[in-house]
C-alpha cells in the first residue's frame, strides 16, 4: 500500500482520551511511513507539552463565551479559520470529535475545489446525550456526513447501528508501555509532595483520572471513598485531570457539598491536582496503590490501560466497554451505582495477594492493544475508503 497524507484533528491539547488517541495514532502512523499532520485547538498557547515526530498545527482558540451554543459555534469557526491557510494537502481528514468534523464538513461545502477530493473520517468514541438542540445537531451532522465512521468498542459500534443505521468498523486503542511503566523515574517523591500524597507507607492511595463530571460517576466514587475512610482513615483519593469542553458546575457543586456532608477533607483525604503535564502523568500512576474508575459512560477507558501498564490493580464498572477487554481475573468489576460495592472492591484491591493476582493477569492487555496494531487497522480502512472513491 502506498503512503497516505493524513490529517488528524482534535479539539484540545489537554490529555483527554480522544486527544491521547490522536497523538498516539499520529506517532504510530508516522512510524509506518505515512505523512501525518496533527491539527489541534490550542486554548492556552502551550501546545501538547511534548514533541511529536510529525508536523503539528496549533490553532489558536479564544476565551470561551458563557453560552454553550456560542462556544461550539466559535470553536468550529476557529477550526475552519485555522485549516484554511494551511498549504498541506491530505488524502484523509480524520476527526476525533464533532467540532473538527463539523469544520471539515462546512469547508467541503464552501470550498469544494480544495476539500472535495479528500475523505472525512470520524471516530466516534462515544455518543453524548446533549440537552442543547444545536449541539445535538452538530454531533449528528459529524456522524451522518462523514464518509466513514469508526468506533473503538463493540458497544458503540452497536449503538451507532441502532441509533444512526451506520456500520462503523471497530478500531482499537493502545498503550505506550515506554511511557507508562512500573520503573520509577526518581520523580515520584517530588510529585507526591507537591500534590499532598502522604509519605506514610501504611496509608493507601487510590487514583482516578478524568476529573469530576457526571459520566465519570464522581459522586458515587466519593461516597464509596467515604466508606473506605471508616476502615482506613489515612487513605487518600486522588482525582486527577478535568480539562473538558463542557461546564459541569452544578454537578461539581453537588460533589463538593457531598464531600462536606460526608466529612471528606479536601486537601488531606481528597486530593485534586487538576490536569498534570504530559511528563507528570506517568509518574502519578506510580504513586498510587490502586486505580479506581467506576465510570458509567466511556468510549474505551484508555486510562485503565495506562494504569495496568503502570502496575496497578484495577477497580472498574461491570459494564461495556470495560467488560469487552477485561475479565474478572484482570480487574475487580463492580456495579457503578452501588457505592458500598465500589468501597469493598477498593479495599480488596489493596490486599497484597489480590493486587498481585490482578496485576499479573492484566498484563496481557498491554500486549494485545498496541498503537502499531491500531495504526495498521486504520490504514486498511483509509485505503478501502479511497479505493471506493476511485471506483465511484
């Protein structure tokens, strides 16, 4: 197969799941000999915080307006303004979100001479239930008007078939086992001190990554942690991350009110370091005793792969997509709506025998899901799509 010219588009430079997917896929495609360029909205001018072997076009994003519909419209327009001046030609424009997909769709309508010969691929990591009609329309347009939709799990493959009548071939995520490893870097103690993780070897540190938001099931996790504190009063819960396009203020307010009512001390028992740098995140995993991720909606849950590669026992939800790639021997699978069950699993995950068994059994996940394998699957779908265009 001949090398392809591929544009990968993402709505942010912060390490959310689809953003990480974009970067790792770009690296893997580049390593396979393809001409790749990453386009990303850059809200703070800091970029991704790491260098890539392929070109990167950072598109300036202005401060967000308060109104969500205005924000979405602005971000789509910024993407369009950033793509227009580029003199690069791409066979494939691959959007990882509805913002960049809408930008390409609109540019193909307005400037067909430039964009009509390229194909738009849209990876649907998951489908949101937006309350805004405008945002729902943007999401639907990004799915229906793409030349090819892809998805990362069987669950969302089935959902796209049911709700959109679309067959979306499944691609895989992967894990960079050179970045995420059990080998200490020497930065662990410094990071623990900065975040506030106790140096007491007898204390337990539970980690989750993704911030405080409804689909991360943060309030139920907080309630579970409060139960854990009744047995292990020195335990700590670290909730890292949180950069998102959406404003979850009402949910966050509820979360902090719940923490106050439960007597969970923020800054002592509950640590909220926010978004960590690209270099710090792998270190953070190595400071924890267990990874807890009772999410109720995910495309895949790449942070679980990162935690597994970092040698942590996993507690996660007994629902798809997690059950697609994890067995009960590899993770403690729990009902995400039952805080007591989550708490019990958290405590079990730190039992030395159970933790050792879970970690040992889960390592095959890292060898099964690699970015090289993912890139090869993507290339097959890209070529199939372009060949269909030639035949037409």
